[in-house]
């Protein structure tokens, strides 16, 4: 079960990276380990470094866009530990379903 969820997460991160690249982002790093945690993506948008939290689901009844306040706080704390620190956080949600992909990008949370 854990393995399947991790694979789904990695697939979602790849989909999100491609989605953002098509919109002008340059992916600088994936799965960055810092401060005892992990940041999904670090991208560059027109000279601005951005940390992207990717949420992925494969069922319609799951709301992948929900990021708890605790998770948001953790991502902000980890992003501030990067050198140089990153202060912009975006969320990309990916729903992988039989009907296809549904992607939602929420910049600057």
C-alpha cells in the first residue's frame, strides 16, 4: 500500500513538472531533502525560485488540493532552509482518473 502511494506521488510530481514546464517554468530540483523533510519540486519562473507542493489522488472522492495548515507550515519552514531561502510556495494538484488527468495550479499560497 505504501509503495503504491509513493508511486502515485512520483507520477503526480512528473505530471506537475511537465505541466509547469509548458507554462514557462524550469525545474531545478525534485524531491529535495532538507531539514528532516522533503520538498516536491523547486522551479524557476522568470528568475523567481518557487517551491511547489504536489498533491496527487487517483479517486474522485479524494480532494488532493486540501493542504492542511500543518503541511503548509512545514513546507514554508523547509523552503526557508534552502540556500538561498525560497518564500513563494505554489500547489499543484493532480487527479489521475480513468477519464484522464485533472490538474489545478494554485500559485502563491
